[in-house]
């Protein structure tokens, strides 16, 4: 009788096209088969999945775990614990750690620090800017998962944090994309027009505005629309492949839809906070509701859900951007003083699930948006994002019927006191999170110790590349 590493029994498995009652057999970290085996085989671990759905481990391609350099906000252990508790088995970490990941040495040093702390699998972005154009090929070779650039400048107190990742104008973005395209790696863009944001911020500040809504007014839909238009135009001319981060406006949804129809190589993501909150919530949320791009209007929320439904927006990711409560509270009297960003790595699935059905999306769509597509955009679809034979055994077991309230005090992030979804009633509770056959989170038991998460090198990695 063959022995497996893990068997999940009596479970409804969400595969690519259907949900079916089945068993999942896992060995050496891979899914060996899905079906019923007679007689029943033995395994090191057998989980009874009665009443639960088995989803592919979720993939969150946009997190800021702040490690190394800003450990008061988060670290790779607390960040990946949050991921595990939220059913996420793969995360991609942004390069705006300290120092900013602009060359292979910094990349390697970061990898050394974080791999010891990771509970789930992870990839690392590299920053791309005018100053490190010469480094892009080597960053691809050392295993960067993608490049990240900002079209908008950072708030003055965060200049160091974005150093090397900001382009100052359209021409620079064009030049940069020509170079990143030559490496073959995906280029991810935070698209907001800097000149519009600068002008409106100064104007609002000069008029004495310090309220939370002023943040939204300083970064209107126009700012995103202009930058998205430019990025798409440059992708078209260079033939480059771009991914648009945290899309929040109806204008951008329309432009992306038409760009895709014209065959331009563009993908896009949005985040739960853009699907839930509007500018009208800012008074209540205060500095905790300050993030970039900002909360929009109900019309934008409608456009985003329509975009998710018709495939214009490919993914829902968290943009988990934690800041300490003290840092955020600086913005209580004066919104300009709070750093932008909100935590969300642990709450993505229940939030999306709770609203998806109202907008005509089903469980398969949710899995497509939170696991399959994010894996595919970043070239990980051959091992992540789907429950199928031969794939990594990344499995999330969820009780789909559980209705519960998000309690920020129970979350793993160091920024738990700033969570804007606190108290919200949601559907679907994660019971087990399994990474390559190992249970890394079990709700009633806790977490596996850190260090078991594997580094996922990007598609252009060369294994014996030396720094
Ligand atoms: C992010 C952060 O804090 O790092 N903040 C945010 O408001 N989204 C940066 C970013 O993703 O642009
Ligand atoms: Zn961003
Ligand atoms: Zn971000």
C-alpha cells in the first residue's frame, strides 16, 4: 500500500472548471492525483475536509512586508503569517524595503534575510528607475520576479523609501520600458500622474485643508487616467509587457479594456479596499483610509466589478502596505502627515467572496482572480494557482458557509490596529493552509515555524548567476 505525504479526504475541490467531491493525494510537495483511490491509502497526514472547499493556495502578487529596514511596520515572519492565515500560499514582495532593491547585491542580501522568516513561498521584485538601468539584466538573472516603477513621487518623508523606483516623466518611462523589455521580465507600474498630484496637493495645502477627504481630492481620477494612458501607449510602442498595479478608476478600466481589445500586452489588478470604500468613508476612516491611489466613488466601484467580471481586470491582490499605528495617527489632525497604505494580506479572500456573488461572480471566478491569474501574470502558473496533478500542493481549506466578523485584534500584521475592515461581516473562513504538502496554518492549532517558505525565482533567472 503506497504511503503519501498528505491526503485530504471528503472535500469539495475547486478545480479550474468545476467544483467536485474528491480526495487529494500529495507526495513530495506535489499533487499526485485528485479522485478516489480504493482501497484507501495511508499517509503521514490525513485531513478530513468534510464541509470544506479545497481551493488552490491563493497568490498575492502585491505586498510590502517592510523587511529589511522598517520592522516597526511589519517583518517577513508577521507578513507571511498573515498570508498563511488568509489562505495565501505565495506572495510577491515589493522592492521598497531598505535599501531599495536596485541591484543584485541588495537583492541577494534581502533574500538572505527574509528566507529564514518565510512561512509561505515568495518572490521578490526589483525596483527599476533611471539610475539602475544598467542593472536590470543582472536583476533578472539573479531571479527578480518583475520590475516595479512609480510614475509619481513619494511624500517628502518617504523619499529614501522609493529612491531609485521613481520615473519623473513620460519620456523616462519610455526609456526605462525599452530597457526592461529587453530583459523579458514583466514591468509593473504604479500609475498616477505626478504633476497633477503635485499641483493639487499644493493647492489644497495652501487653502488650509487637512481633512481626510483632501487626500482623495489631491489625487483625482484624472491622475490615474493620465498615467495609465501613457503607460499603455508606451507598452504599445515598445512591445513591452506591463502590469498596472492597484487600478481604482472607471477611466482606467475603460482604457485597459480597449487596450486589451487592440492586443496590447497589458494586465491589471485591483484591491479589496477599492471595491469596498468610497471617498465618503474617509471621515470615518481618517488616516487609516489614506492609501494611494485613494478611495474613489460608487461609480468607480461598479466599473471595477464589471472589469473583474469581463476579464479587463485580471486579479484582486492586497497591496498590503502596513504602517504603525503611531505613524498613521500623526495624520489625525492633518491628513498630509500620515503615510499612505493599508494592510490587507490576511483579509482578501473573505472580503472578495462576500461581495462577489452580488456582482454576478461565482467561486470559480474568485479563485481565478485571487490565485490562477496572479500566478499566470508572473509566470508561476506551471506550479501555482491551480489544483491539478503535477502542481505544487498549495491548498487552502475553507468553510464556505461560515459567516463571521473580521476582528483586527486577531490578525497577524503588526499594523492590526489600523485595519479598515475591522468589524465587517464576511463569508468564508480558512481552516487550513497547506504549502507544498506542509500544513503551515491550522485555525485551531496555529502556525508552522518560519523558514519553510521557498524562494520563487523569476522566469529569467540563471541558477549559477554570481553577483
Ligand atoms: C504603499 C506603501 O506604503 O508602501 N502605499 C500605498 O498607499 N499603496 C506604496 C504603494 O503601493 O504605492
Ligand atoms: Zn503603488
Ligand atoms: Zn504597493
